C-alpha cells in the first residue's frame, strides 16, 4: 500500500511539474513579447523627441531672423 501511495503522488507531481513548465513557457513568451513591444515604442518615442528638439532649434533660428 505504501508503494502505491508513493507512485500516485509521484505521478501527480509529474503532471503538476509538466503543467508548471508549460505555464513558465507561456509567461516567458508573454514577457518577451511585451518587452519587444516596449522597446519598439521606446525607439519611436526617442526618435520623436529628437525630431522635436531639432524643430525647436529651427524655430528659434527663424525667430531670431
């Protein structure tokens, strides 16, 4: 009886570990996806900030004339 109980618990742990590994894979994929999306938006934002600074400089030059 003790062996059967041990075997049952081992099977349950194996299934639980399998489910957890699947969940880890899903979470990792989701995290990487959001990170990629953030980095793309950050690049666009930084580019826009750079363009705005250039436009402000040009406006100041025009106002000086």
